[in-house]
C-alpha cells in the first residue's frame, strides 16, 4: 500500500500561490515519478487569506516520505521545477501522513 501525505503550503501572497499552482506544480508532475512520488491533486481554499495550497501525494510502499522529499528538494529536477519562483515565498509547510480507513478507495 502506498503512503499518502497531505502537505499544506502557506505562501506569502496570492500571486505566489497562483504562480506555484499554474507553473511550478505542473513541472513537478513530470519529475515526481522519478522519485516514486505520485500526485493526486492540488487544492486551494476559496477566499483563503492565509494563501495556502493543499497537496495530496503518495509514496511507494516502504519509502520514507521525509527522505524522499529531501532527496527531491535537493535534486536538479526540483531546482529546474522551481525556476522563476522565489522559494522564500514559502512561509511554511505542514505535513500529515494519512492512514486510510478500511473502506477508503485510496489504499
């Protein structure tokens, strides 16, 4: 079973959210697979004054999400994906490892 993670990114501004969602995230989609990461969606909250993005990803069975994330963040692929984006605009990242219920379709 894959390990699912909900990542909540808090960004500096609405413009940063829009750039990340429309430019950086699509670039991630072409590189995540190289690291065993599967993207399941990116959401924002309507009228969110906190400028957050909610990202659901999963990792191959047995992989440590923290280790995979670090390996990806330090990779040339991540640097390429983030070109044109000021990473200082990421004010915080909250990570929650999700455990599916027995009836969950995502397992």
